[in-house]
């Protein structure tokens, strides 16, 4: 068996890292969360042009958060230690170009909601020929469009037409994962993904950031 055949499918790595991200006391392990996003970005790269802007933006946030972790691993061990540290040093509300890690997390949370609703819509669509473009449009308008400029919105609208129907989309999503694991992947991603969104939203509330709205 070749080395490439030994590589675990990205979908399995997504499930493992998202489960490992969940800590006690409604906290999220930042290292595992960043790994989770790295695997999601690799999968999204095969979905179509529309996702390139999401991957680019998410990758930028991941890089900045990874740099913060390398500089101060104890403070950036989890989302709670990160927010606590940044609240104490007064940087938590920073905007670009010196945005706080918590600000990057808030932007990532919107992207996560977009991906969760998109995948949930695809998996629950009864028609195998359902248009993923329609599902993606609904999720994009709900979670991301209000934060994007007119040129980005225009590019997204054009790219929507390149999306395949449900059957082909799921083939791209699975990669080497057998179709029989679709339900498990959907359940884990939907359940734990929404739990992470809830935990981040709770952190935003606890640190009085509900009026803080960092742009993409």
C-alpha cells in the first residue's frame, strides 16, 4: 500500500479534531480547533470557486492565531484563557490590523455557522439532485453576506452557479470516506460544530462583546 493510501481521510480528521476541541466548562481547546479548521479548509478547496474566499479568509485568521499561540502558548491554550488574557491587557476589542485573537475567533465563528448550515442543508435535502447553489446562497446570506463588500458579494453570486448538485457535492466532500459514514460525519459535525458556536457566543456575552463586530 502506498503512503498516499495510508493517509486518513480529511473527513475523519475533521470529526476527530472537532470532538477533541470540546473541553470541560464550555471551553474550547484552541490547538485542536485550529487543526479542525485546517482540515475543513482542505475539504472546502474541492467544493468550488465560491469557497475560495472563505478558505482564504479563514486561513489568514488561523495563521494569526497560530502565531499568537507560538508566542504565548499558555494564554492561547483555549478560547477562555485567550479572552481572559486579552481582556486583562486591554487588546480584546482591537480591530485590524492588530486585531485580538478573540476578534479573529468571532470572525471564524460566523464562517463555522455558514459551513454547518450548508452541510446540514445538503445532508438533509431529500432530492439527490438538489441544487447546492440554493443551499449555499441561503447560508451565505444568513451568516456572511452582511460582512462582505459589494465586489465580494458579486463574485460569490457568480461562483454559486459553479456548484454541483447534491450527489456530486457529497462525492467531493467524502474523498476516501465510504458513503456509509455520511450519517456519522453529519451528526458529529452538526452536533459538535453547533456546540462550538454556542460556546463562542457565550464567551462573547460573558466578556461583554455583543456590541463588538469585527469585520472580515
